[in-house]
C-alpha cells in the first residue's frame, strides 16, 4: 500500500531541489593577551579600591586612637597641674596663716595683756575686799608696779584701809595682810605667750 501524500507538490520535487548547504559561521578571534591585560587591569583597580578603603579605615582608627590618647594626656596634665597649683596654694596659705597668725598674735598680746591685767587686778581687789569684810586685816602691803597699785586701790573703796606700797620691777602684783598673801599670775602668762611666739 502506498502511503498518502500530505504535501503532493513537495513530494513530487526532486530530492536535490530546496536543499541548501549550511556552512558554520566563522568564530571570532579572541586576543588572549588583551583579555589578560583587561582582567589584570580590572583586578588592579579592584585591589586598589579595596586597599584604599583599608588604608582609610586604618588612618581613621589611628587618628581616633591618637585623639583619645591626646585627650587622656591633656586630662592627666590638667589634673597634675591643678594638683600642683593646689599644693602650692596650700603651702602659701599655710605660710601666710603662720605669718599673719604670728603677727596678729604679736599685735594682740598688748591688748590681751591689758585686759588680763585689768581682770587680774579686779579679781585681786575682790578677794582682798572679801577677806577684809571678814575682819582679817586692815593694814595692807602691796608689792608691784605703781600703775597696778593705783588700779588696785580703785577696787578697794574702804577708807579705813591703810596701804603700804613697795614698788618692784615684777609685773605681778602681790598683796600681803596678816598671814595671807595674794598674788596675780601675769608673769607666768607672759612667759607662756613668749614661748608660743618664739
């Protein structure tokens, strides 16, 4: 049996008609040296970018570390200078306090001494007055500077009292009547002050 013909026109054509010989297209020539150069150049550019980024990061890190170290050094120097200034001012303050304290003490000695003398004479007059009030004595012997003797008499207003004054170079005032002797202690105080101020 003959197979049916689906494309009668084509089936009746000789087999050589319509056949085209196809030759392969020529492949382009590749310049391997140029490709290598291009790849090398691309790698170099990529490596330079990467190394540049690493270098920049390293520089930033070094600068930050340097800035931190400088700040720490500045802070330490400022603290050391502040401590040194504080020590100097403390020393100067102590020296000034000692100097002024000594000068003030020397300036106050006469004032304090006058106040002490006045109080000592007043206390001595009060004690003598209390003793006389009990009838223990009427004749009083006073030894000491004239100024202190006169000051003591102002505290003893009893007109029946008889005073005998013996002037001495001692700064203390002593009062003798009967078996009693009363003495101020101003010389001891003056010695103490002199020792403190020496």
